[in-house]
């Protein structure tokens, strides 16, 4: 078997890039080791992810996917593809052993709206359904998608030779009893989401240890999770001030150990996960999970009647990084090249950027010289973005014990994200735009300086004066890019959509 481009991994990233290349006339095959629908994590979309997806859809005439860019059109066109509305980001700070405490000035809360209404909302993606839809759409676009096929190894010669293991049709057989075969391709895109089969063939370096962020996760899906609205109201929270329903969001419960996400789908299932900053615990996952929730009574109240719909998963350290991310005849999508952390949901948006950039590079096909230049640039930009993302996220962890300090630091993320969204919407975004506006040296420089200062500040006691000074500095720093009133103390951490 042979093709021009082989894509390893049939998540939404792999099938989307395959569709873009097929639209350009490339003979593309996607090799996916599992069979759709299959569980995947990475469920919370953002405005930027949707805007880039929309641009990709329009450029490569993939209109079948257009309804997925907004909650309202999604529900109308694909009522069976399960999702939930995401109106923004909500954060609530908890103290161990104490119920959640709400204050009239919202000092333990932060809500940042991402869209103006439920109809125009972003979405929580039930990845099993969404990735299956992407896969079906890819097939309809002429992409060959082979499921139940693992890429075991890759050999790089004049053409690529991929060693495959085709899962046996008989589901009771072990994978090892499947059929081995090989496949040749001119170009390989690794969309495997990590553990790259290209590792040895192209000499990838593991650079995960150089990342400052350190976290791991435990997660599952649950039925019967009580709404935060109910629990927060009972705790005296003034929900009338919330710019959107806090549950229709990427809901972050900030804890001493890290944070807990809750993402609600419309069919009564909620994705719940804990991101923890320690290096790991012995004992069963269930015990660790139970002990964590017992420390936070209000979060425990949300989970008191919750039942998992699938077993809990406990990861090792989440951070990973492979370098480089591209060569003359291969490329890694962002999700294969690195992962930092789910905080602020940057993963899927960055994947969309990677798909868009690679697809543009393929417009030079068959001019491999021009492509090589583009791929070199793809790698440099991705590395620069990872170097930006790691401090951006790690800074949030440095500030995690003080919600006001965390709220101030997250404004760099929101300023970069919102400014990038505006550039997409008004048509001023350029090919050279970096993820979250990180290409802008002035913006990037301010974030990096603030990160280093934050590291110094959090070495000592963080009192109200320290927080106030840091918040004023953030406000001044982001001023050139802040068109929506971020950092306004009068908003008291409640930011409606503007
Ligand atoms: C705990 C956690 C929470 C996250 N939360 C969010 C979030 O809320 N929002 C967000 O934007 N991002 C989030 N992310 C990131 C998100 O998961 C990724 O951005 C996204 O999954 C990337 O999509 P992808 O299609 O590139 O890769 P994946 O979704 O990882 O898909 C890779 C596919 O490749 C297949 N595969 C792997 N190896 C092989 C092989 N050798 N041969 C054949 N097939 C193979 C796999 O079976 C899989 O289907 C999270 C990540 C983690 C770890």
C-alpha cells in the first residue's frame, strides 16, 4: 500500500489535516489504532479554536463541519453529536476543610465570558462523538481512514515505510494476533497525540524535563453531578452578578493541590478531572480521588450523588515535549509535539493552528524545497510558542494559592486570546501570527518579565498590597491589547462579553 501523505492518528486533529490536504488533491491516508467512537480527553473548546476551525473550513470547503463552530448551529445541525454549551471560564477558590466562601466583592471568584449568548456559545466536545463525526466527514471527503491500525515503527528512506499492525477483526483476539503489514508514503504527519512512532527515525529529543510546569491528572465522566449554581447559591454566592451561568463554562475549582475541572454535556454527563501538582501518590486511584474531594466540602457536595460512567484514569506527569517538530518530509501536530496542561484549555486551539499552518505549507506541493522552508518555520514558531506557553501556565500555578493574584496573571492569557480572536474576526490576522499573540515581541516580553517577577513575589508572603501592585502592573502591561476592559477593578472579577 502507498500514498502521498500518511497521517498517524485519527483524532480530530489528524482527520482535519487529512481533509485539508485531500481538498488540495493529495492522496491521504489516516491510520488510527482504535475504532470510532472511542473515548478521548481534551473536551473544552475556546473561541480561538472555533475561529481557526471556521477559517480552515472556509479555505478548504469543509462546510459540513461549519455548524460545529457555535453551540446553536451545532445543536440544530447535529443534535445527536453530544456536546455542552461553554459560555466562558469560571474559577472558584476553595480552602481545605471549609465550605466555599463567597464575598460581595467576588474575591474568591473569577468569571470571564467568551461569547455573548448561549446560541453563539463555544462548546464542550464529547470527543467520542466529535472525533467519529470528523472521521466520517473525512471519509466523505475522499480521505482513506483505516481504523484498528497501529503504526508500530517508521523507517525513513527515499520514501517512508511504516510498519503497521492491523487489529484482528475478531474482537476477542489480542492485538498481537493482528496482521502485520507495511505502508509507504512520501510525507508523514504525526497526529498521534504523543509517543511519536517517528521518534527514532527522525531523531527526536525528549525535552519535557525542561518545562517548568509540573502536573498530573485524574479524571473520568460522571452522571448526577450537582450544578455549581445550586451549591454556590447555598453558600451565599451572588449569582446575579455572574455574567453567564458558571456551570456552562470550563468550571475551575481551585484547590491547594491544583484544580478540578467540570465540563457539562447536555446528556447529563459531566467531565470531572483533578489536576495535581505533586509528583504522585501510592494507593488506589479511587482512594486518592475520594480523599481529595473530602477536603473540599462544596465540591464534594456537587459530587455526592455522582456516579462514574467509566473508570477513573490517573496519568503520570502530563508535560512532554519532542524536538524538533518538523523536517523536510514529516511534521508533528502540536498535540504530538508537546503538552503542558489543561489549564485555560489551550490544547485544541493550538492543534487548529497547527492544522492550518501545515495545510498552508502543503499548498507548495510538489515543490519540496519551498515546503522544507515552510516546515522549518513551522518548527521554529511552534518551539517559540511552547516557550511562551510554559511560563504562561506555570505562572498560574505559582499564583494558585491566591485567587486575586491568579486572576491578575490570567489576564495575560485573556488579553492574548481575545486580541487574537479580534484579529481573526476583523481579518487583520496574518500568517505569521503566533498562538495567543505570542509573536508580538512587546507582548511576549511583558508576559515573560511578569512571570519572572511573579516567581520572585510568590517566594514571600502574598498580602493584599503585593496583589494590588501586581494587578496594576498587569493592567498597564496589557493596555495596548486590552480592548474589552480586562483588569478593571470595578468589575470585581466579573467580565461580561464585550
Ligand atoms: C488531561 C487532559 C485534559 C485536556 N483538556 C483539554 C481541554 O479542556 N481543552 C483543550 O483544548 N485541550 C485539552 N487537552 C489537550 C487535547 O487533548 C489535545 O489538544 C487534543 O486531543 C489533540 O487532538 P489530536 O487529534 O491532535 O490528538 P489526540 O486527540 O490525542 O488523538 C490522537 C489519536 O492518535 C491515535 N494514535 C496514537 N498513537 C497511534 C499509533 N501509533 N498508530 C495509530 N494511531 C495512533 C490515538 O488512538 C488517538 O485517536 C487536554 C489534554 C489532557 C491530557
